[in-house]
């Protein structure tokens, strides 16, 4: 490839999704260092290095995915979905147990979490189904039965691990894609009634005791301030103490004194807010908003319905992770174990977000490169 061809290729390649993700990650890895540097454990203090390694792997995988023609996503969506469901079954049978859950498959030193790739598989399979089912018509309740089954099969398997947060996230992705595909008002009404009824039944018979307690302490954290409400209270203390400009980098008392557990995973935004205040958090949230709007722009720019639905599905995955994580640490939502994209520690989630970024980039590149 000669120089002019390389220059032409670079001009047509869409770097925006990776660029925004990189900016968020840089803020995240510094925040992770600040949250763990005072730990007495060498392993905890070195987590930021492991996170950087995972990010470079996710970047490599994401860039490789960005060169795949989107037609391949359409062609192999059912195969990918079948593999994801099979892995979910396998993890329930032979999976590694940890922290009261059975969510991982051990591959030597690497722990694979099938529920992460399942999110992508559900997006692709729903996009294929909806793209081939009279895309010009509004959907009635009957047309939602097959997509609902495709969604509920992995959802039930994920909740059985148990991982209620990820299971609910998959359902939310289904709802966003279905609304984007256009629903009849009657269908929306039926879904609303089903959601209310199933929510009540789930709370009464489907949730474990600790899950119900999370909802109770969300409504009244002071009812168990030293138990299930402790994290929520400490998180709001961290956010409130950040005020307008924050305490400054490496000056989080909640992290250095270890008042806030899981400050490197679920509660990274609390530490970030304490150190950088309202202004820092506004900058971080603005980056996420730019990323969301970029996904929406992509959904409107691609020529095929399948590509458009995939873009919306990926946007919903990023959005719900961000909204739920920030909401729970601010006390406006119950606490569930969903990471903040590109900020929370975790290799599986980083690779998942990297793949999603690569898919979005390939959809954008397809307009000019393929």
C-alpha cells in the first residue's frame, strides 16, 4: 500500500468511537490508581497496571473487529447467539464459583464471563430478526413473541447464576431496540402492564433475601446503616464531599481510609466525584453523552436497518451501564453490580466494550471502506 493509499485510508477510517473511549479510559485508569494506591495489598495497588493491560487487549480486539464487514455480523448472528447461550449453560454446570455466584469459566489464568458476550449476541440476533420482519410496519404484541423468547432464554440463565443486574440489562436492551423498531400504542400498554405484574411477582417470589434487602435499603438506607445500607451511605458522603472542584487527585478519604468497599469496581464514580467534584464529573458525563450521541448519529447514517438497530443496541448497552451505575452510587437507584464503562476495573467488561466500539466503528467504516 503506497503512501497516498494509506493517507486516503486514514481519512476514511472513523477514529471517533475509539478516541472518545480512550479519553474516558485515561480518566478511569488514573482514578483507579487513586482508589487503590493506598492499599496495603500489593495486588490491589497494582490493579491499574492490570487494567491498562486489559485495555490494550480490548483495543487490539476492537480495532480487529472494526475491519470486519458488517454483513458478517448479520450472517453469523444466530451462530454467535447459540454459542453464547451454550456458554451460559456450561457456566451453570462447570463454572467457577466466587463471591456467592457462579459466573465464570476458567481458561487457565483467564476467567471468561459468558454473560458479557451474551449482551452483544442478543443485540445482533434481535437486529437480524427485526430487520427481516417488515421493517416498515409498526409492531404488534404478536410480533414481539419470538424476540422476547430470544431475549428471555439468556436472561433466565444469567439470573440463575445469580446475576440479576446483567439479566435486567439484557431486558432493557430488548426494550430499547423494540421501541426503536416502532411499537403500536396498544403493544406499549400491554408491555407496561406485564412489567408491573412481573415486577411484583419477581419481588415476591424470584428475588433472594439479600436482593430484596437492597431495594428496602435503597428506599431507606438508614434502616440498616451498618449493613446493606452502608455502601450507599458512604458513596453519597464521597460524592457530597467533592463539592464543586473536588478534593484533588489522590486525596479521596473514602479510598485512602477504605471507608467505601468496591471503590475500584462498582463505586469508581464516587471516588472520581470526591476528588474532582462537580466540574470533573461534568466533564466525564459530557464524554459519555458525546459517545451516546455519536451512536445515535451512526444509527441515522447507515443505509441498512440491521446496521441501524445494532448501533442503537450498542448505544443502549453503554447508556444503561452508565445510567444505572451512576444512579446507584448517587442513591437514586438500588445497588446492582454493573460496572461503569471504561472506568470500573474488570477485564471482561473492558473487552466487551472494546468489541462494541469495534462493531460501531465497522458500521461507520462500511459507508466508505467496504
